[in-house]
C-alpha cells in the first residue's frame, strides 16, 4: 500500500498483536496496511461518522480485504467492546478526546494487550493519563511529515515508575535515546518558544502573561537541557 502516510505507517509498525481495532479510522489506511503487510490478521475499522466509514469500506473492498477488515459505526470504544481486539489504535485525535475515549471504554475491553496512541495535542497529559491508569509506556516514536512532528506512544498493561516533568513533556524513551528527528523537534520547539517569550516581553505584560512567560521559560530550559544531551546525534 503506497498511499499511507509516514505518520500512519509508523503507527501501524508498532502493532504486535493479531487483532486490531482502529478507533477513528478515517479511510482505514492503517488497518489496510497492517493486514496487507502481515502486521495483523484482522481488524475492526471504527468511526463515529458514516461518511469516512463509507470511504473506509470502499478502500477495504478495493484491496480485497473485506473478509479480514470489518467496519463498525460508533463513538469511542463502544463498537468493539466485547470483541477479541488485542491492539487498540487511536491516532489523529486530540489528547483530551483520546483520554475521554479510554476513560469511558477501556475497562470494558479486558482482552486489550496494547494501546497505540498518536495524540495531536495535549501530549504530556496523555502520557500522564496512561502511566496513572494501569498502563506503561513501552516505547515512543517521533516522525516528521513535512513541517509537522508527530509523537506515537506505544503502551501495554502494567505499572511503571513515576514520570518526571521532563519525561512527561518529551517522553521518557525519546529523552533517553539519541534520535535525529527528536533533536530537530527540540530545535523547532526552542525556536518557537523563544519567539513567544520575546513577544510577551515586548508587550505590557499582565499577570496572566507573566505567568505564561514563566511557564515558557521553564519549558525552554527543559528542551535546551535535553538537546544538549543529544547534541552529538
């Protein structure tokens, strides 16, 4: 399958169980790639909207995979509660939405052995939710598509050591490894954060702005410190 994005390919490459459920599947590209490549034996492609799910069904049929990928309409994990899904993928949604989906439904899916999460926002909050909700973060990846960076968080049931502030912000596995894309992300974040701080400093700062500035300065120092440790990549 050649038309899958770098982001979704990286998501699918984390799959390590044979039955997957893709929540918010859009056009089912991740499911199709996973099954066609042998990463999974079968899949549930789920979406809350009929339009994308109809397109997903058409794509699945075009790849002759209707006997292995089933489309299901519904919100969150409701369409796959009670199924044999072992790996749950939630990619391309906001962090708060991902956390809400997990809060509402993951307890009803005891067969789940893996979560693959790709939040578009609130990434530190998602990490904190995962590690305080009976899951551990096994690994992470960061990929770059055009000018955008995407974090993919691979989780499994089980407890983990508490995360520190730096690890919540940037991801424990990524902080500990040497990664060129991660270094590029840090440089990008440092540049953007410095620009925002400069803009705040150039205005007549109110209390809220000063508080925001302090938060940004703190984030800047964390990113700069991690980048220094990764300087040789």
